[in-house]
C-alpha cells in the first residue's frame, strides 16, 4: 500500500516552454500533497504544500507564478513549471499524506527529472 | 528555527555489522519522527516511524526515540551492501496546520562486502 506515482519520470524541454508534472496517490486518498526539489548532492527542498480544493502554500523564495500547483482531487496534484529556464533543471519529487494519517507520514513519488535546454 | 541535525558521514560498516545512525532535533514539542532511505538518484522511501519514547523494531531496523534528550536513532542489524544509501531523519514539529516534514541533511551509509 501507500503508492505514489509521478509522470513523466523524466522530461527534456526547451527554454521558455512549460512543463506539467502529475502526482497521483494510487491506493489512498491524500488530503495534502507536497512538492520538493532536489539538486545533485543536495538536500530535499520543500517548494509548496497543496491541499485538495484550495490554493497551494509556497515556501519562502519559491515563485508561485512560475511553479503553478493544482490539487484537483484527493488523488491528484500537478506542478507546472512555466517559462522554464536551464536553472530550473532539477529532480522534482512529490509526496502525499494519507487522509487517514494520524501522525503525518508522507509517501514519496519516484520523482521527475527535468532538463531544460 | 526548527532544526534537525545528522552526521553527514560517510559512515562505513562491514557487511553483517550493526549500523547506527543518529539524529537530534531542536523543537522540543515535536511529536512524529521518521527515517527515510534514499538511494542515489532515487526518491526517499519511508522505512520507519516512531512517536513514543523507547524502541520500535521492524525486521532488521530499530528506531529509538528519547524525547527528553531530543534524540532519535536508527539501528540496522546485519547490514547488507544493499543498505548502502543516504538515510534521512525527518521530524514533524509542533504548531502549524500542515504536517510539514523538517529533514536533516542525511547520513551516507556505505556497507562494505
């Protein structure tokens, strides 16, 4: 149980284009989903927290107009990187918190590796 | 500012030995504690969680929590080369409406055959 999928697993796009990443909880409902970014050999960095049916909460320094998050249902959240630039190239990972979670455990998706050329 | 501290390592142990990973946290009101394993190039995988003082065992893994000392550890018995990974300690602190995890920087474990 507690499986989270992400699609695509990797993507290459040209500078200036937009990329959408999907995060799905496959066998549970997730009230809250999180989006992280990780650069090589660095720690996970939380970008934003999204709750189903409401606006995402972004961490300080993360541009909400550049990283659009939509949490349309209890099993799906999407991250859209708009007007991507090479410095946005990174490993994007989502996590989901089960609706029935009493203590806040998060289950991570396999990640999406974004390369902007 | 809520902080979670881990030794960055690398921690190197021979195959079959016990690996001991340690973590301290600054928020005394923290309630939930997690250990994640992250292989190079992969996303984190939840391996243990603990909420109460004491030990919690799951197979070869034992998590230990001491809230008075603000200390949580992970023991891996009979370490295998496949256990070689970065181990992340994560804590949910007090306050706030979302259960955000605060991660340590991780300890790199290498198990030598």
